[in-house]
């Protein structure tokens, strides 16, 4: 399983994370508690990037280098890896 969510540098984009995590949770048969915890962690990390790392670039993409803020989810060999880049 591989999934990716791309966000722009706008606090409103954080609302896209919950449906992304819900989809992962359904696909991997995660408990509601696991889905909640993953969502909380990803929302907090993304909010920190948007509010602090690139706060003066509202409306632009999160990363000046990649032009995108990506959340990647990958499950391989029984391990779920989430990356915010």
C-alpha cells in the first residue's frame, strides 16, 4: 500500500488530513484509537510546518525546495511508515 497527500501552505489544508488517515485506517483495519492517534500526530506536524516553517509564505506551497508538502503512507512487510516532507 502506498498513498500520498499533497498540501499547500494554508491552514485550511489541514482538514484534508483526517479523510486521508480514515482511508488508511479502513484499508489497514486500524482501530478508531489508532486512526485518531495517527490523525492527531499528522495534523500537529503539518500545522507546525504551515504555521512556523513557512508562515510568511501564505498561499504558497509548504516547501520552498520541493514546492509541495507531502504526507506519504506506505505499508511494507507489516510496517506502516508515515513521512511528512
